[in-house]
C-alpha cells in the first residue's frame, strides 16, 4: 500500500493519504513517479468547486511522467471530504492558457463539485486522506480560504 504526505510547513502540519491503486492504477503510478523527489509548491483555495485546495503540479516535471497520458479512472464530479482528485488539461484547454495544467484537487469538506465556467470536468479520484487526519485537513482548507495561498510539500511516505 502506497501513501503520500502533504505537509504545510508554515503550520507544522502533515496530512497523510493512501493511494487507491486498485481503483486508479495508472493515475496512482504516474503520481507516485512525479513525487520520486518531494514537490514543493503552493495550494490555493478553489474558486468554483467548493471546499478544495487546488494544487498545480510543476508542468515541466509533470510532463516528464505519464500524468498527461492518464485516462479517466475512478472519476467523479462530487468528491467527498478527504478525497484527492487528479485532472489534466492540455495546453489551451482552460481559457486559452498556453500551458498544460496538472491539477491536484484536495477536497476537505462536504458539498464539493467539479463544475467550472466551461461545465462539468470529472477528476480521477486516486487517493484518500487518513481518517485521523480529516479534521486537520479541514482546518488547513479553512486557512487556505481565509489566509490565502499555502506552501505545500508533497512526498512519499
């Protein structure tokens, strides 16, 4: 069983999640590959999807993995608290943005949905936050909402 850790260094908080390899094997493997070395990035509160911290994976590093080739697996438009979704959008798909988007959606609360200005976009549900970390995960989501961008380190456990 593979697991990952999302650390919020400014708050000294880590959230653990198990990869759902039996339900999204290609997504899990591609994600595992990109975090061979930890990723230091930022997460911001989502604008359209509800209680989500949206994390953009570094494009250059993601392009060297199979993350741009992952097909739909275990997709949902209604993620539950603690579910992590992966969504890929090729260059120019999101509002004409010339860069590909490799999005890690970290859903921390109820009533979330993956509805965007251009419509519904299902994400690959590939990881689940450990039950004992759900409350802290919710607190970090609230901080992203009220305090703004949060530094995040993503790594293997």
